[in-house]
């Protein structure tokens, strides 16, 4: 009898050991490890895709002067609001836009901070080489700015090596950066501080005219004060909007003295 009991206990123990070493695979769940978890990536703004009926930058540039245009872009800066009008510097992931004297309430002007996405209806025109979007007195209700969902703050494009080259015009109205420019002269419009500052820089033996636009960075800004202290021979890096006036005439937004 004792032998039977012992044999039975041994058999039970053997079955238990077998079960522990050979679990039912169908009932197990493979553990999740860090390598199987995919982190959520933040949404990245698509700055080149346009809504239906909106021009790409290439289509806008190919449009005839005087024609109606519809564009979407992101505000990068604007001049002072006045008389229910606003002048805006904007760009998308391809190129830049300049909105001149657009109808705009003061409330909307305060909302058009850098990065704000806008849809713009207006007329394409050109003045002294500057391609811009304007209103039309014969059709004042067409030109308008609409704020839409989206945000994008552009990094300045490095364009120093394009000075003196035709390719530079492709960066017109964009936020750009020039490095290693030498100050040639500083001149205040009307001869004294308070208005625009005309700055002439040299690079590789050629001179280029830039401007501190008082309605963009006026006398109450550190930039305006700094530029007024520059002297001929100073070497600087410059950031600004690539405005055009018979050639590059950057509206300066930042200066770093080397």
C-alpha cells in the first residue's frame, strides 16, 4: 500500500513539473517592450500644400500683373497699423509675399503675429522690381486677409553667396540672412534720426543698399539704435526681409556686429 501511495505522489509531482516547464502557449501574452512602442510624433505643418482654389507660389509668380490672386502663407512680420491698413511680410515653404497697404482692422492687426496662417485675396502688381499684392480702388471689396488654421515661423535663408546674382530674386520678400557684410555708410532719411535709415554694405567688392524701415523697426527699437551707431568698416551679419527696390533692398530686422 505504501508503495502505491509513493508511486502516486511521484506521478503527481512529475505531472506538475511538466506543466510548469511547458505552459500553454495559446494562453500567454507576449510582453510589450519599449522597442515595440512607437512614440507619438508632433504634427508638422505642411507649408506647401494649398487649399482648393489657392495658388501655389509658382502659380502666383506666373500670374499676369494686374490679375486677381489668391494665396495662403504665414505672417513673418508686419509694419505699423494705421488708417485701417497694414503692410505684411509673409511666406510659405517655397517663397515670399509682400502685402502692401491691405485693409485691416486694428483688432486683426494685433492677431497677425509671426507664424499666423492667412489666406489673401488681392491683385498682383510690381513696383521698381518688387512683386507685391495690393488692393484695387475699382474693386475694394475683393482684397482681404483671412486668418486660418496653421502656424509656421521661418528660419532665415542664408543667401550671402547670391549677392550680385540673378538667383537672389527667387528669395524676394523672404526672411534671409547675410554674413560678413562691411558697412560703407549710414544715412538717415531727411538727415536726422526718426525716419528710415539707409545702410550701404559692401561684399566682394560690390555695394548693396539696405534699409531700416521705420514702420517695421522704428526709433523705439534696439535695432534702430544699434544701426545708428555703426561706422564705416564695421563687419556685420544681417537678417531681414528681401524687399526689392531696383535690386535687393533688404528691410533689416536684425544685426550682429562681428
